[in-house]
């Protein structure tokens, strides 16, 4: 597979991170296998999460192929980049196509990135997750690699203005131990296990973060922030979906 686009994008991102003095803290990167397929599953709090979740695989020298909504591929600027990096488009009206493409990539030894919550969590907690990541890992015989991200929401998240040039922001990337689902497993139980693992990683990332201020928008309510509660966030998501006709 030709990699003309992905490596320069990584170099550009790292150069920008250094210029902004972003404080990247990565733990557990060795859990990403150096060869063979894997499904990397991250919590989702920012429009930039695919960049930072992918950073968790750099030590293993892996390029992660993320599933992303089809609209991103249709955009005149992001589209060519996404296709050049061999990410996988998701058409909500034809989900079987992206699932099949993911299985092909996994069986070819690729690392496929999935945001199992589907959309960004406005509460900055882990929302209910879908079982697609577990099913594709079981079907292709590869491990699930859970990832907890924190700090990315401060740069660009749903409902807030972009602040991409903010300097000195700490970003935490915690890569957890693999989960090994198999054909015949209870998919609901395995999905619950994944949700628990993501929640544990996110909680650890939040509680060990260099900054734990009170009363700020980017902090979850249970840690003294002003982000919506999970219930409030769910109601906001439902209202947005109803408005858009989803």
C-alpha cells in the first residue's frame, strides 16, 4: 500500500505540536502490536482525536486506518487527505460497506481505528458504545486495543469554538492492555467489558492530568467542571439528531 500522504501528515502534526509546546504524555504504547491486525478503540471528546489516538501507535511504527463519516471524505480539503491516508469512510445509510472494508483491512494486517461511541461525548465521559469494534475483532481474529484520551477537547470539541493554536496544553494518551474477543463470545458482555476498560482509562487520565481546575467548561461535572452531565448530553444529542432528521 502506497504511503505518500500519511508520513508527511504525521511530520506536519508533530512539528505543529512542538511549535505549540503541547505536552504529550503517552503510556502503554507497547500494547499496540508491531505487526498484524488490531482494532484500536478510543473514547471520543474532540474532532482531533484521530490524530492523538494514532500517536499511541507510533512507537510500534503502525499507521492507523480510522473509520470516519463519509462527509469528511466528501470535503474538498479533508477528502483527498483522508483517502491518501487510507482511512475508511462510513456511510450511515450503508454501514455494511464500511464493516466489510474494515474486515479486509484487518485481515491484511492493518490497525483499524474506531470511535465506538459514534459521536463526540459532550459530557466528557464514555457514552454507550456500539458493538461493531468487538464484532470485527472477533470475526478477523485480532485484538482490541483500548485508548483513553484527555486534553484534546480543549483544542476543538463539539459546541465550542476552535482553539487550535492554544499553547502548552497537556494531552494524555493512555493505551490499555489488549482485549481478545473470539467468535462465539457474548458480544454484549464483551462490549460491556470494552466500555468498562475505556471508562477506567479515561478516569485515570482525568485524575492524573496536570491540571484539575474547578468550574471550567472542559472538565466533567463529576470532577467539578461545568460540562453537561451524561443525561444532559444525551438530551442534547437527541435534540440535534431530531433537528437534522437522523
